[in-house]
């Protein structure tokens, strides 16, 4: 897992640091401008970028306090977008609380087993339960599975007795990139 060195053409973009919603919006618009592919593929990359970087912003266990009291904490993590012969690979990584690891693995395993239609039904069902529990990251992972049409790969590495490091990788095929 996470060994994609074959046929790497180039790194399109990489970032490591605090992610605020304003910064994500700015970076997403920049990303749309620099991706040298057709509109459908750019749109898919943009949507996956938003889903996964928002998860880092909202759920990273490592945060940066804003110097302004009215601004929210900013989750710290990284992302990369790499260009391969057949696909683009978008990856993110961030620190998580150790107890979230098994939940993320369970959710990802469930998402990877479902068809596109089943994913859409799961998304509707999960959204309807939003008042019952915090489902933000789960919705983002489901949406990422729908958009990419590929399995979501995750890797969780123990950091200490309270934290793990969470990495996620999503392939976005260059062909058949309509949404």
C-alpha cells in the first residue's frame, strides 16, 4: 500500500501546515487553474480535494491556535497531488486520536465494498442521522468514494499512547472522468 513510484510523471502540488476553510478555498481555486487536464477531471480533483482537506481541517488532533480569538483552530496536516500515467493520486495525512483509527478503518472498509448506488444510499442514510451523531468525516469519505469511483486506501501508524497518524490515498482515473 502507498507504493506508487511506477510511472510517476510529476508532483502537481504539495502542502504541509495548518488548513483553514479560507485557505482550502483559496488552494482549491488555485488547483483548478493549474491542473492541465479536461474539465471533468479537474472537477473531480477539486471535489476530492475539498472533501479530504476539510477532514484534515476539522478532525486533525494537531491544531494551530489562531492569533485572533474569533477565528477557529486550524487542523494541521499535509496533502499531495501526483500525476501518474493512468491516474492522479491525491493523498492527505494528519494526526488523529488513537481511538478514531478503528472507526476510520471500519468506515473505509465499508465504503470500499459498496457499489456506486449503495454508496449513494449510505450517504443519504448517514445524512439523515446527522442530528443523532457527528458524521462529518464519514460523509466526506463516502462522497470521496462516489467521486473517485476507486477504493480509498488508508494507513494508520501508531505515534504514541494517545495518537496515530492517518494517511489516505485516492486514485482519480484520467479516463472516464465525467461526474
